[in-house]
C-alpha cells in the first residue's frame, strides 16, 4: 500500500505525555542502565535537526513528498526528544536542546564537513541518491522502532512503557514512508540498488554511532539487544532490510553487534 503523504502531513502531531503521571518516576525511579540508554535516545532524537540540515543540500530536498515528510519527521523526532528529556529531568538529569545544538556548533569545520560530504555524494550519485537516502532511513527507523519496543519489553514501569509505545507508534509511520519510498526507487534503478547496497554494507552503523561516544553505542546495543531475545529483534531488522530490492543477504545490524562483541 502506498504511503499517503497528504494524510500524514495533515495528521502529524507531537507525541503526547501530559496525561501520564510523571510523579511516578519519583516514587518509582528507573535504574541507572535504563537512564543511560534513555539519555542516548534523547540526544539522538534531538540530533535529527542536524541530520535534516545535511540532507537539505542533496537531491532529496527537490522531491516534494520527501521534503514534506522530512519536515513533519523532524518535528516529531524533536518531540520524542522533549518527552525523553522530561523523563530524565524527573531523575535529576537535565538535557537541553539549545545546549546540545550549541555543542554541535562548537565542532566548527568537523560539523560542517557532514553537510559538505552529503552535498558531494548527492551530486556524484544524482537523483539515485534519494533511493539510497530512503533505504538508509528505513534501516535507521526499523532500528529505532525495535529499540523502543525492546526497552518497553525490558521495563515494567507503568509510565515509561506507555510513553515508549507512543513514540514507537510514530516511528512505525516513519518506517512506512522510508520503506515504501525505498522499495519503489530501488526497484526502478539498478544503479540505485548497487549504490545503496555499497553504502549499507560499508558505511552504515547503529543509529547514533559517529555522533555519540562508542562506549555509549556499545552500552545501548548491549542493554537492549544482548542475549537470545535481543538478537531476535536484531535479526528481524536485518530481515526487513534484506527484503528491499537488491538488498538480499544483508545482515548489517547483526554484523554491528558482532563487531562490538555483544553476545547473542
């Protein structure tokens, strides 16, 4: 079924949490390892605006449906960050979007290099870059959805669990857009299939890697996906990716787990 971009943009809203009793976090605080994972998730959700900035210099910016989606997607991801920041604040951990943005700006040329790189790649690949972007986005959103569902399964907190499920529900819509676009665009172009496969095999990393310290990436992947139950989630992500045209046999997420020595 085709993704209805008009319906999505019309109905897009920020994730809601005002009806949840956040006082419960003070009565029933979350364990340290969960807070550490939530901090990682919060930072990455807030980082979305920088990712969007980089993509505005690529052919994706010229596609009306993609541009409309990215606008709403960025807004929704920001509110995911706000919701997680509110949870962290109830535990004495303050995460401020403006402070994170200022930190990015202080990176100077290292930060701007991401934009330059995306621009150069986009010009070299041409319009097929959009297919690569969509396949990459699908892999990331499948990973994010799995992470929220997995953390909800690991926790029994009466407030955190429904919040995570609400965020995951919005992430599922993001998956639907990226995956539908990727399937259509990859099916239409052999070049796109070749470039997307090369990119995913050689450059993809867990969501947040390259932005967050490697110790935090490993912590999150271990916390969420170590052990047999966690590995099922990982293999399910890879199975979805492998069903995209030209991506059969890819196991990029499980390879990332193995690379970091995370036990199955």
